[in-house]
């Protein structure tokens, strides 16, 4: 059975569409003084959602995929934060915000469902090396009470 590409995942398709809509519908509305601020942040965070889903799907062990989906969810929330800022700063109209917000909520539902499905499938769990993990030992910090 041939592996399917991340492009077949509905959650990736919806994330890709959100990124396109942010770039085409919202970014042109932002003022020039936001070029290196809000505009840049929206570009990066909206692109990061689909990129993390794609990278996770390229990982063999299910927990790697889940970890990248968690990062995608973080980028989704970051994008939502920037959308709220654009709306509250009166850079975008309510209808543009509402459309993008609905997309964000749909992607959140799809992403949470995909994460749950990945956890039940446990793809790669019986492969050699699947149980190996790198653990960082906690650093001990000394706080001088006299400072």
C-alpha cells in the first residue's frame, strides 16, 4: 500500500486555504507601517500551521506526528491572536475577520480529531527504536538568599 501525501489530509488542505486567504484577503488591508510587525507575524504563523502538519506526516512514529500537530495548533492560535489584533486595531473589516475566524475554528476541530486518530493508530509503535527517547535532566539552580 502506497503512502499518501500530506496533501490528501483535509486538515492540511484547510490550513493551506487559510494561509492563502490570510495572504490574499487580510495582508493587503494592513498599513505599510505594519510590514515588519503584524504583517510579517501573520505571514509566518499562517504558513507554519500547514508546514507543521506536513512535517509531522513525514515522520514515521506517531508521537512525532502528534508533536508536530501540537506545534501546528500553537501556530493556529498564534494566527488567531494576530487576526484579533488586526480586527481590534481596525485594520480589517468584521466580515473578513469572521470568515477567517470560522476557518480557524474548523481547522482546530479537524486538527484535534486528527491528533486523536493518530493516538489510536500508534503507527510505528512496534518498530525498532520507537521506545527510545531523549530525556533532559533538570538543571539544579542555586538561589543565593542574600541577593
